[in-house]
C-alpha cells in the first residue's frame, strides 16, 4: 500500500554496502517492524542456487536520523500516518490527503 513513495530513501554509508535509512516524518512508527521484515526478506540464491545479482544493502535505522523530504502518500489508511503529524494538518490538507479508514495490521510472528 505504501508504494515506492512511501519507502524511506537511503544515504550511502561512505562507499560500503551500508545505507542509513532516512525518516519519513509523516509515516507512523508502528509500520517500522513491517518495513524491517521486508528489509530482511532477501533472496540469497536464485532457482539455480547461484547468487541472484548484487548483494543486498544493509539498511541501518537510527533513532533521530536524517529526515527525508518525501511528501506523504495520499489515500493510505489513517493509522499509516503519524498521529502527531496528522493532527497538525489543516482541514484542507486532510481532505487532500484523503486518508482511508484504519487498517488492522497483521501480527508479525518474528518481530
């Protein structure tokens, strides 16, 4: 539902395979465990047992890290947005955001 615009951008860790995740101020922190699960879900081998291409990036999340300038993705469930950020929107901005009803998030077994 977040699409590519709802994903954090990365900043290179100085030529290594490490990337620092930029924070989206509008996105709820409750989504972070789901995004971390996606980060961990990498293909180690392809169907032939070979390396599937470029090695995966190590994405490092730092509390209070650099903020992303990406705008909020419209039309997401309201609980995908940070409550404080959403409360600070004007009535016009809320209409433009077109938030959907809250979505029940699945329970993560290995979170």
